[in-house]
C-alpha cells in the first residue's frame, strides 16, 4: 500500500500543514501582546519580543508630538519630514494593510497623554493592533499595546 493512498497518512499530512499555517499566527507576541511597562537591557527576552514586533508591523511611525509625525518620508535635502494628524488622516485611511502599526514616541515627547492621543487617532483610521513604545539608551517603554489590553 502506498503512503499517499493511506487515509491516516493523508489526514496527518493535512494536520501538519494546518499547524504550519496557524502556529505563526498564534505566537505569544501576536496573540497576547506586550504588557505596558519598562523593560531594561537585562530583560533580553522581553526586549527581543518588542523589537520582533517592529518586523511584524505593517507600518512604523515616529512621533515627536501628536502633530509631529514622521512616516519615513524625507525632504530633498535628506532631513526628516513631519506631518500633522490631519495631514495624514486620509493617507492612513487608504492604507490597505492595517493589521498592526508601531508608533515610537520620541524621548522628549513621550508621555501617557501622547500615548493615549496616538492610540485613539490610530484606531480612528482603522489600525487593529497599535503598539506604542518609547525608550532611552537603557530601557524600552511600552506605553500601549492594544493586543495586550484585549486579552
């Protein structure tokens, strides 16, 4: 009897294929989110998890304030180009992939108030998971992760 014609083997192969498709979607990072708090350089697992989230993000933005947002567009002289929330509203609304956005708050602007404003704004333009971080040379601060708050 050939292996391909054995129903149990075929079921097993289909189960393995399903597991390979579903497992990456249910890693702790994607299912549970990251709890808000400060993570120091000695907390390597947590810090690695935070930076792994950046690779999963559909878009990364840098905020020096609620209306000073860098989406990665440079001026012709190479300097940063900042936009206001109103200038970006239609741009964000038209984005096709809105599974996750990472918003990094600048160290001088980072605050609970700014994190709250950015979370509300990014949710209003359709992002499903919003990860808001900030940091310094010795720690990473997770201000908000909507995946963590929904579980």
